[in-house]
């Protein structure tokens, strides 16, 4: 009987391979996703958050093609200081006009493990303040069954991309802002 045990695992292995090779969609849960920003300055570092509006990424492991987007609510940005946040929304982000910050996936490289940890690079277009910018995100992924968590860190050169620098005569602010995204969701096959 021990001789047949490895053969009994073949259907399970084939089933997992088929699931892994199939087109899949990651549906993000906004309630379980955190978007944090960090902006260094001469006096102190500003920390804040944004809220995820929605997110769904479709990926094909066989071709590396990806589609779908992650949509952040630009109007939700807050740092804990009302006057600073008002200035950020009115003069820097202009969130009344540009209500969303998006990342649209186009392609991914790397291998998504059917269980446990893996890392992939996701190429796509980051849209901020109405302008598109090509970007590649390195994403650390952990999968347990159909549950998936993904984390990424990115640096956005917002001044280079045409947004105003909030520096004043006394306060000097970095011209790049860092975003850390910790997303959770479910993976399903299509």
C-alpha cells in the first residue's frame, strides 16, 4: 500500500498545477487594505494614510499578462493635522479635481506560489494628478488557500511629476513621497 501513496498524490498535484496555471483574479478588500505615506521634512517626518476605493487585478501565469487596477481615494488622504491636510488637498493633490490615484497593471514577472511566500514585479501605469507614469512595483505576496496578502513600497517623485512642493521659507520638504501598501484579498480563477 505504501507503494501507491505517491501515485495517489498525482491527481492532487495535477489539480493544483491546473489551478495555478489558470487565469486568476485578485479581488482586494478595501477594509483590509492599508495605504500609508511618509514625507520627510527638515523639522519632522509627516506620516499619513489614504483609503483604498477598490481593486481587482487579473493575471495570467502562463503569459505574464495582467490587467485591472488599484484605485486609491485621493480625497481620503489625512496626516492628522487639519490645516496641513487642507493644503495638501487644495494646493498639492487638488483632490477635488483629481479624486483618484490609480495603478493599472499590464504585466508581471516572477512566480506566484500556490501557497506561502513569493515575490513578483508588476509593471503598469501609475496615475497621479491626471498624469500617467510607467512604474514597476515589487510585490511581496503571501497566499493561504484563496486568501492573499501583498505588500509593496514605492517612492513617488511628485515634484518631478508636476505637483507643487509644499516647502516654505522655514520648512523644507522632500521632493519625493514614500507609499507603503499592505493589501488583502481573495484569489479566484476565471
